[in-house]
C-alpha cells in the first residue's frame, strides 16, 4: 500500500474528534488511525488533492469494486481504498478537481526526463511528493497568487485550496482578484469571476519574492484568452525586474505565435503589453471585424544582433474591429495598458 498522499494536518482538520484520542495516547497519530481503522471504515478526506467522487467518476472501472449497501462484499471500502492499494502505483491521475495531469506536465517541463526514466510514473506522483512543498500548482488557476487572501481558511482545513475557495465563493465577489495561466503550448483560458481576472497564456513558474518567473515567452504558442463578466486583464507582456538600474520588460508572442483575445469589453477590460505604445501598431483586419496588435520597431535579438521587429502580430482581438484602444493610467515607458 502507498500512503504518499496522506496529509496528517488535513486529516485531523477533517476529523477533529480524533485529537482527544491522540492527546490521551490511545493512538499515536492520524496516520496510525487511518491505517488501522479509518481506511476500512470508509474515511476518505486524507488529502487536499484526492476527491472520492472525482476518482470514481474518472475511473468508472472502480465503482463496481467499491462496497455499498447493495454490494456489501465488494473488495474495496472506498475509491480511496483502491487508490492506496493499487491506483497510485498504477499511475491513475484523475483524482481531484484540484489537479490536472496534462497541465502540470506542460507547466513543469523540467519533470519530463524524470517521467521518461521512471523516477516518477506521472506528474501527480511528483506533485504529491515534492511539488506541493515547492509551491507548484496543479491547475491553470494560479494558486500561489491567491493563497494569501484565504490562508486562514485553507490552513484550518475549512477549504482544500485557494482554487476551491475561488470557485465556491471568490468568483462571485467583485473585490476578488484571480489569475489563470497557461503553458508553453497552445492554451485556452477562460476568465471566470466578476472581479479582476488576469489571463496569462504563457508558462508561469512558482512565485518567489520579486517579479513572476515567466518560463515561456509565447514563441510558437497560439493561445486563446477569453474574457468573462469581470474586469479582465489580458497579459501580452510584463515588467520583469531591474537591469542596469532600470526597469526591464518581457514581451510575449514575438515571432511565430500570437494570442487570440475574445470577449474584450472596452471601458472594462485591459490589454497589457511589454511594449511602449510608440512601438505598437493597432488596426482593424478581416473586413473591420477584428483588431490586430503588432510590433512597430520593438528591439529584439536575432542571431546575436539587435534588430527592429515590425509587423509581427502579437494579438488579435476578435470582434474588436471598431475598438479604439487607448493608453490607460498606470502605463509606463516600457509597458502599455490598453483599454
């Protein structure tokens, strides 16, 4: 049996009636209780990243093997019981709405050699053993950027993750902010929520003190960023720190690739670039139906030589042919905010 996913703190927060027994020395820990009694008794809340219903729905071959009043002699007390005995080692990863195997692998490309050489059977095993502790996140919801808002509820076990809080509560609160991120491949992101929602199609790494760690630049990526009902920010570039005593920026989608922006609402939504306004071209295309955003003299390095990038499409705003994007307050000399 493999108990890698067992989270002592979370288990005790979900079954608080165990603490008096531990304090009295009747059992040593939540882990001991689960192994001796809880697993067979059908307790399933042992990890923020395992959900009984999701596992059974995503692995329909397991359901007939789980004990129910109509099937009392089935071999497994729960889907979790099967997962611990077999599923984890079998490489089953459809275990929780808080984890997406395809996203995790695409957003953490450094893991590929370890998957290929068998160090880990899949991304989920890395995520459980190391990724959670390292601050990596398991879905396109940018968990590290949201956690500080709801840390108390998460640490107490009232909620599993920042993502769970957002989808249950935060998305309906106008004051909430959330970020959804992509990978180094082609992504489809949808802004969900009535507050400030940030959509970043490129790969974003773990937050450290200081600027975000953008791990891809949009080259050869064709991302679709769809706005929702809130105040969406579509990120095409960003300020990434100081270089030589001055601010430096990073522009996405230079060269092959661009972002398609959908459901842009003028006066409400924002497009952020890493390019000053005088290095941008904005004009209607496709019989005035859509709006193109292109480079116009943006300096880039090609074969070790600085050249000016011109007429390189970095984004297309669908249905925006009649829009007049204006420079907004907060723009800097190396970053434009358009709305």
